[in-house]
């Protein structure tokens, strides 16, 4: 059995997401402290179902080492093993603010370029 290659659109989305996944996680944590599985659920609910646990946990660990998030353990409501929750530090809040500004400065011009040019002719539609 062979595994199909991802479509070009999936590859592009994956590449774009790599550049902003940290900001997405910081933003989710800014809403409230979260534990690992909640990140995947929230990202999927937001339309980013391409993100796997294998991408989330290493990034959380890097952000913790960088001082952007801190973690604590709390009992599981279901009585299972304690869950590791993440919350933003002061540096994390600052990084999120800068990252949001960077994203807006980048996404705005890209959006304008992509929506003002007709793909088939290259003519300006404005």
C-alpha cells in the first residue's frame, strides 16, 4: 500500500503554518491556560487540522525553554494522570503582541497583492 503525496495546497498550507504556529499557540494560551490535547482541538476547530501533536509538543517545549510560557500540573477532571498546562509569561505576552503586529504587517500586503491581480492575465483588477 502506498501513501499518497500531499496535494500542493496542503504543502503550501503546511509551510505557511510553520511560520506562525508559535503565534497560534501563544494566542490560544493567552485565552486561558491549556494542556496539550486542547491545542490540537482548538487548532482543528479554527481550520488548522493539519497540525499534529508531533508539531505541538516540541514547540511548546522550545517556548518554555525560551521563557515565553510556563507550565504546571493539575489533576485531570476524569481522575487520570495530572495534566500539564501552559500559561503565558510576561515575555510570552510581549512576544505575542510583537508577533501579531508582524503578522498584520505581512498578511495585509500579501492579501492585497493576491486579491488585486487577475491570475489568468496578470492584469490589475483595481
